[in-house]
C-alpha cells in the first residue's frame, strides 16, 4: 500500500477515534476527580428521556423540560429517579469542598472583594445556604469552550448575580438556537444549574 494512502487512512482513523472520545467522555469532566459529575449528567439524561418519551429527539426533550421549568408546570414528584436524588445528597455532602458544584453562600461571597455590607453569618444552629458555584472550574469550562455568545452572557450574568430565578434562566436557555442547545456545554449547564439545583432544594421530600 502506498505510503500516502496509508497515512491518509491513519489520519482518518485518528479523527474517528477523536470524535468517539469526544462523544463518550466530555473534556470538561476532567475537572472532577470523583467522577460524580459525569454520573450525574448521565442520570439526568436518563430521567429526562424516560419521562418525556420523545424517543431520540434531544431538542424536543430539552425544550419541553425548559418550557415546563420556565412556566413552573413541571411535575417534580415523577421526574427524578432514585439515583438522581442519591447523587444530589452526595453533592450536598461535598459542599465543603471548594471544587464542588455547590458551595456555601458565605464562601461564594468571599471569593471577591466585598463592595457593600459584609455577608450575613449564619447562626450555629442554622444551616447555611448553598449556591451553585458559577466561578468554579466546571462551569467556567462550559462557558469558555462554548461557541455561543448568548450562552456565555447567561453565565456571566449569573456570576454577578446568582439569585436570578431558575425559571428565568430556563427561559433564556430555551431560546438558544438548536445547534447551541444540542451542544454538550449547554446540556450540562441545564443538567446542573437547572435540574440538580432544583433537586438540591426539594430532595428532602423524597424518602
């Protein structure tokens, strides 16, 4: 076989392997050495497709979920699986770790120089609020590797004000074009900042 043809075949094989690797192991997961982020994303997708039953129609499935969150009409009693609830509880246990997806509100506020009154300190018997870590490595990887200017703007806004309602965030993501909504960066954002952030609040309702 001529060397030129052999080289072309090798390049093609490597390209195929790269695509397969990218599809099976999203590179932003490398910021997590516990493996819980990838497990949680897989559990989220399984919940979503099992509940909405649109087959392999990813866009319709995700848009329907976003629309129901935005309109506050989502059935949170039937959507989450036991596995997803278990993973939420694991995330809560990890909140003392600064690399966690959710961190204590006081730690988040102290990550930058305070420009106003000091953050309120919780009482000893009062459980501290948790907030999604928008400045953490995982969410920053999602933002920096995305091609969507609108998606980057959504995350930038949340970095400045983490109190924007989940329904409003869902509405903004809903209007992203299909090619961006189907990207791994946006899908993972939906999984964690929307789905699991909701479950973090309601998990105690599940036995």
